């Protein structure tokens, strides 16, 4: 697996985790069977999907081995 794909996978996964934790804290989810928990997961999934699209688009703009739009680090 190339550096780019590892970078993109980490960014997408961490976006999901951060969005999910934030939504759970804000919505005060206490029960895994609660519909609010699944809503939080769906919101986090949308954020992760946007992160994935951004990372795929950035491959053609920034450094080839990075999922960032930055051309220089």
C-alpha cells in the first residue's frame, strides 16, 4: 500500500471517529440501540465520505504521496 493510500485511509478514518465522538457528546447518546446513536454514525459517515472525496481530488493537486491540497510541506 502506497504512502498516499495510507494517508487517505488515516484521514478518512479519523474524520469518521472525530465526527462520531462529537455527535455522540452533543446528542448525549447513552444506549447503543438508541436511534440517536445511529444518526450520529450516519452524520460521521457523511463527514468521512466528504473527506474521502477531498483526498481523492487532492491527489491531482498536492504532493502525489499525500491526500492534502498543499504542494509543499
